[in-house]
C-alpha cells in the first residue's frame, strides 16, 4: 500500500453527523480539497452508488466506504474517526471508524486487492482495538502503516 496512504489523509470529525450520506459528502469534500479527485460531486456519486449496492458498514463501528470512479487520480486511502454515525452496518451499530478507498475506474484489480487487505486487517482484534484507542493522527498512522505495510 505504499504511496496510497499519507498521515495528512487522517481526519477527526467531532461534530455529530445525522447519517452516512452527510458523512460521505464530507469525505468527498475532503478528497477534493486534498486533490485526490477531480470532482467532489463525482466522488460523492461513486460513494453513494457503492452504498446502494451493499452496505460498507461492518461491525464494531468500522466501515470501508469506497469510490471506484474516473474522478479519482490514483489509488488513495483516507481514514476518518467520528462520533457515532447511524449506518446500516452488518451488526446494526453506528460507525465511528472509516477506512475510505478511492480508486480510479480502470484499477479494478487494485480495488479488490486493497479492499481484501483492509478486510483482513479488520479481522485482527488487536488492530481494531488499537485503532479505537488511538487519539492522534500519528498513532493511527503508525498502526495502519504497520498493519497494511505502508512506509
């Protein structure tokens, strides 16, 4: 996952969000500001379309929303720690920790590779606990880098 993740792409959102669509709008705005996408509207559309296919909310407050769209310049990972967000997650609980994948439309193989890598990481109880307990960008960055092989 080298080059896909940077400490500057870790965000803390303190205000309570009423639903996942509001959260995904914030994700698209941050992606546009960071120049990870050419269009925040297209990014939001990609995130929402993916959610309509099947929830990206897993269990214990984790989600992996993703956008596979031509608006994305190159594969990127963003991380968001939030107040609980109502989400139709697999366990029915709200989401507090989101790993957001942004993948160009033509990079289908990379999309599946990164999604599988994140899914395997979230099976690890120690990793999930570490992420939940982390309070700073640097702590989160170090945990993700160590688990996912980012340098």
